[in-house]
């Protein structure tokens, strides 16, 4: 299986055209309200001119239009609210695994790249927290346009695992702990993980983030995880730590473990009212994720 390189992720810019990440639950709209401002200030862009009414700021009078029409007119400005979009990549070494088409790490990289391009092309600023579970998370502060996307893509390519190893269950919580103080209210958080561990501390952390921000969960999976091994004897594990497992004899316990894991994650997402979608290694990601972004739960 091929590991994605930078050129692969840059090409996803084409697939991102015309897509939107407008929030289904707009935390920013709740915090800022839906009105438009007639006041001039930082982060405002000109929208239109209308007749002056008492109470308007005299500094916003458009003197050229006033002279031309013979009546005072004032400029209206719309607030420019570039939303910070944070991509949280739980890119631990356990993602160097895939039984169909591609590694789970490849799914993460492609999904993160496509989402970053969609956000940037929609006028949002894009940042990232990339965690491998064994070192301090890589922080890339939100920036607009290509200046925000390209460093993220480069960091993802450099940080992807290149050899199998055991899943790291602390990386996700470390990433969220790193993210929390960096968030501005109204941010959009896109969390990509295989959710190897779902527990109360993780739920509490996500609940705190979701109170003032939009948050969406993308769950990386593989068919072998949920279906179990085929019939026969199989050598499984990691290099230097392999053992024999009988596919038929292990299937019930294997599938029961998967069902429990799925139930815990689904229950957490429902309790926090967070959209949860699964991205599987067996699927063509660009087609699957593009269709997902168009769904009402992801964009209005």
C-alpha cells in the first residue's frame, strides 16, 4: 500500500471546490448574533449605502453619495468573521494498518487534507494539532488560504507512521489538552481518530470543547476490525510479537469487542450531540467524504 505524499494531498484541492463546512450547529452565530453592523471597525467589509437615519455614526457618512443625491447617506459594513478551523489528527503508529485498499493513516491524511482545502476555500483560517502519542503534539496555528493549508499537509506527510506498532491511547487526550487553551469561541474542530479508547475523561474533554465550538468526529476504521479474521490459522500481532489465532474460534469475541467499542463511541457522540461519521479503509475516500460534506448534518 502506498503512503500519501505531499503532491497527493495538494491534488485534493480540486475535489474541495464548491464544498462548504458551514456549521450545522452554529456556535459562532449564537455567540455573535445574526445582525449586521453599520459601524466601521477592524474586521469589517463594505456592503452597501443607505439613507442616513438618526443614530448612525457620522463617520460612516458617504459624502460622495450624499452630494450626488442631495440627502445624507451612510455606509453599511458587514463583519468579516473568519472562523478558525482546527484539524485534530490522532496520527499514532497504530494507524499503520489496513486490510483493504489503504492504511488507516492514509485515510486520515486524505480526509484532513480535503477538509483543510474546503475550509480555506470557504474563507476560514485553518490550523492543526497533530499528535503521534509519543512526543509533544505539533501545533500549527490557524492561517488563511494556502499559507494555512500547505504547512499542515507537509506536517501530516512527515508525521505519518511508516512501520507498524501498538496503538497509542493517550495521544488523543494529549492533543485535546493542547488544543483547549488555543481555541477561540466559535471555532470548528474536526477530530480524526480511530478512537482506540473512549472513556469518561475523553467525554468530559469533548464536552468542554463543544460548549462554545462546533465539533465533528471522524472515525477511522477497517473491515478486519469489525468482521474478525477469516477461517483458518493466522499469525497476528506486531513484529517480534506475533502469535497464532484461529479465525473461527476468535470471531465471536472479536466482534463482541468491536460492538462494545462502537456502542461506547456512539453513545458519547449522542450524549454530546456531535456528528459522528465513519471513514473506512475499504472506501474511496474522496468520493465518500465529498458526499458526506454535502449532507445536511455537515453543511447547510
